[in-house]
C-alpha cells in the first residue's frame, strides 16, 4: 500500500503582472513539489493595475508548459484557501535581504493561524533578482521595453493595457 503524501505548494501573490522572476520560482517549485498552485490574490487594497481574471489568464499562459502547476484566483485568507487546496507548503521568493523581515513576519503569522503550514523560500536566479512587478509596470507605462522581464504574452497584454 502506497502512503505517499502529495506535497502541494501554494505560491501566493498579486502577480500584477507575472514576471520572469516569478516563473523562475514556479518552474523550480514544480520540480520540488508534486503540485504547485499559483494563487493569484484579488488584493483590492493594493489596487492592482490588471483585473484579477487577466492576471489569472496570463499566469495560466506563462505556466502552460508545466503540467503540475495550477492557477487559481482567491480573495480569502491564505490559510483558508490552503486548507481548501489541501496544501501545507507556502512557496515564497526572496530577492534581497530587505524582503526577509516582511516574509518572516508573514510566515510566523501564517504558522500562528495554522501550525501545519511551512514556508519555503527560494531565491531567484541572478538575472531575475532585480525584477519586480512594480518596476515592470512603471517601464510599461512609460513605453519602455519589458520583453527581457516578462513572457511575450505578458508584454503584449501590458502594452495593450497602457496604450488603450
């Protein structure tokens, strides 16, 4: 009898938009875990530039080559959504030391809400370490070239978003 427990990791974020840095972590997470759920947060408090459905669709297109990756939207507590997904691992990225304090606070809060949860932190590849969704949006708004920073379909969607 096989008692193998499926390791499901959730990678939460606003993904406004999803970048090559995000994809780097997703791809590596997909090798580490049986399933990775990209959980696109509605995050109305952050006032995302792209609609939730657009962010979900772009993440699905970017991750289409990864069979064990699923993309969902959510607007509940992360711990609630993780319970619904049967997941106990939170996947997060750390670009710089400045990210660590905030991520440690989140990890401790999530564990306080559900002691079964573990946070796993990955650092991006060096070439992706400076990429953030905020920087990508700013460059796109000003008509700059974001093609080295995002998937071609994301670049196209942002170009349309900021020129129409």
